[in-house]
C-alpha cells in the first residue's frame, strides 16, 4: 500500500554549517566503517551482524515518536555525508533518505533499499512497504548487508559471516513459529488499524477483515467515512475477528473508537509499532509480537 510521506524533513541553515569542512562524496578517513539506517529496526540488525567492528547510526530511534512526524536534522545530514553504507526501507516509506543523500553528495556509500531487495511489487497500485515484518525479506536483506559489510572491510569477513549465520538461524526459528501458528489458526479473521503487521499476519494464514477504505484512510491520514467506520466497528460487536492489531505509534479519533469497540467486545488487542520498542532487539521484538498474536488467538 502506498503510504503518505512518512517523515517530514526539516533541514535548516544549520545543515550547511554542519557540513562545512566535510568533503563531498567521501566518508571519514579514520578507518571506521559507518552504517546509517533510516530507523532503529535496520540499525539494530546492522549492529547485530557487524558486531563492534562498525559504527551504526539510526536516524529514527525514539520508540515513543510518531514516525509520521519525524524531522531529519543537521546531524542526520552529516551522518549520511560520512556513511559507507546507507540503509533505507524504500517503497515511499522513508523518502527523506533520498533527500539526505542528494544533500550530502555522498556518491561512494553503498545504498541498501530493503523494498528493492525484497523484490515485492505494487499490486493494483498498492504496496505494503512495512517489509521488516516479512521474515523472508529480512533474510534477503541480511545477505545483502553482509556482502556490503565484507566489501567495506574484508578483514572482518569471518566475523560478519558468523554473526549473519547466527541471525539467520533465529530468523528461521521465527518462520517456524509462524508455520506452527498457521497450522492451528489459518483462516481466522483479524482487524487492523494500519497494514503495518500484515506480512506477519498473512504468514500465519490470518484473514484481514478490515474494510480496505478504513486502513487506507488511517495510513494516509485522511478522514474515514461514517459508513466505513460503522462497518469496521461491526467487526467487533459482531465477533467477526479474533484480534485487533493496533498501531500504537499513531492514533486519532477513528482508531480510538475502534480500540474502544474491541475492548468493549472483549476482542484482544495486539499493539504493534514501526520502530523497535525500548530494550528490544529485532529478534526479541518479533518473538514478542508472535507471543502477543498467539495469546490473542488462543482466547
């Protein structure tokens, strides 16, 4: 699904000052490999695979922040200008990364666009760009990132490969969990406020019953018609769904009404986020998401 411009970019005159003295198109010359990721989801994965051999910067890392109101800073521009590897989600999710790259004139950094790596294409004009909830995509990204790290620092190849293999094993375990849940719960109906966790829910075989016009309007920040809202609320009063996956980083009157309706009907609510919660790594976060979904389905 094509998302509205996710992050507003506010680069002021401070950017020019911050970049004074930095040579265009080159990273720092101190031998440190620098990775810059648009969000802490990809930053965490990069840190896991790179270990202590690489400096990783996540431009958006506050789990309490609404991702749609993120503002890139002069520090963000500076980090991008010095990066050896840039990681962006793509698919229209973090277009600010392209703006930062253009402003930095850093032409030497390897750019990893995860949507492009995934191979996913828009269907009927819609692309669900929340690909970090799709474990096969993250496996492909792991391979691409490992290759980029090895190219940047061949001396650390053994470390990067070992860490990537360990991470891939944990991804496989997550997919095994999905398969186990699918064998038990495939076909059950669920509701969402936004398509953030849909790849995970689809992998379990769950059926999204949410009116498409509702989740599309919420994602795009537009109004929900009264008729569509009533159709969505009826999912809960009519006990048509086993759970509500609720994006707790964005809220508004319509989503709050949906949340209240789910609670009133006794439908379990599974909170989901677009960035890593505090104190979690990627694998722990996704295991917690699967725990929450499994608990909700079992009720």
